[in-house]
């Protein structure tokens, strides 16, 4: 297949090689990670981070379902803005996208040909019926150094197939903040096995896990990550919004997480948990966040009898960098 992007690119050691437009990405499973050129040199002599991706500072803002995304991408603090409502964003890394180069991709955007009865205007995630984990993960750029402050936000929607009775998968490593190049570091999990106890239509409870090499004295557990100051439930057929905030705190990078859905105001689950941008596999590598994985992964191998494919959607991924007022951007997603 011919490339969707220009042939000329600037390569760098940590996040690979790519073009300079907003659709060039970091690789998924089995792939390299892409980046555009430019930017200041990273800590510890690392290769430079690319220029901001997909942002339109001062640009016009539309109304409607995706106005929130358009508003964020137009802010001066915008660092990365990918709607995931563009087939190029979830194309394979060999085509300049953010997915792994296995075939076929398991995260796609093709609403005109989407036969799912509750299809959404977003990237469609399909965990095949013969797999418990997403074969081809998508890896989106974060590119934040220790000492920088950033908010990462995205929206997700889960079909009723994610009911625990259907798949019998206890827990998903759902969303992964990866350190340095692509080391698993801090994740937002879905505890599917707890869903049946939370009420009709409830799919999972949410918690976290960290692989941070260094944590502060207030961290009482890495798995699950504690202290967790509030709970949140994933409900089927309901848009959900996440906000992860990372703030410099001396040797640490304080982590906070809020969630909301179309029926629920924002709830803070984690409050300035002292972690550090370095995984337990990276030694003395410069501490930083490299990519965000759409992971959907479990260590459970047994397949539930008669299980169907699992369908979810994800949209409107944004990284904001700087001293913005987080409270000012916390709002429910549109249905």
C-alpha cells in the first residue's frame, strides 16, 4: 500500500521516524514509534521531542458533540490533539498511523461501513471473539518530561459485550501511560469481575496500578494503586471521559485522575499520588512519559465458552501542557 504521508522524515532514537503532520504517530504492538521533527532536546541528552501534534492554537471552535475537543485543541497549552475520528490516526505504523503493523488492525475508523448496531462516531476497538486481549494496541504520543505539568484526556464508550458474564475476564489493563520510549508505567484498569455487584448495566469498577520504580511514602500499594480517594463505575452504552494530571513534585510526578460520564459529574479518583516518570525496567533513563497505550490487555488466557467479540469506542485524545486550571475543563462528555 502506498504511504499516506511524505517520504521525507526526521528520525530520532527514542520514538522512531515519521512525518511532521498531525497524523504521524507512535507505533503499536510490534511496531516502532513515529514522531515529527523539531522541539527542544530532552533530559539526559535524549533525542528531541517533536513539535506539538494536531493542535490549532487560536483556531475556530465548532458546536455540537465534539465542541469540547475543538475547544481544547485551540488552547495555547495544546501539545497533542488527535480526534481518533480519522482513519489515518489508527492506521498501521507502516502507513504512518499509531497502530502496530500486524494485520488487520483491531482499532479502526470507518463509520460508513460499521455494522455494529450502536455504532459511534469514534475509533472502534474490537477484541476478537477468539482473543482476550487486543492484538494490535494503539500508541499515541504524550512526550512529557519530568518537571513538566500536563493533562491527558480522552473519551471512551463500552458495548454490553463487556459484561463480565459474557467474557469472564477479571481485569483489563485498559489505558497505559508509558514511560520513556514505551515502558509500562501507570495504568487505569477496569475491574470487570466487580461489575455484577454494582447494579444492572454496570460493567466494571475502576482502579489503577503503577510500575513506577520510585514512589513517595504516601503510596501504600502499587497494585492496586493506593490511596484511591473515590470510586467510579463503567456503565454500558455511556460515554465516559478521563483526565489524567501529572504535576512536578520535587523528585516525583504527582498523579491525579478524574472521570465523568454522560450522566455523572467529574469524580476525582486519585489525588496527587507521588510517582516518578521511570518504570522499573529502565534503570537510569531520563524520566519522562513517551506514549499512551490503548491497551485492553489481560493475563487471563482461558476463553469463556460462546463468547462474542468485545466492542468499544474511543475518541478525542488531547494532551495539554502548562499551568492551565484543570477545574475549568472538567465537564461531562456529550451522549
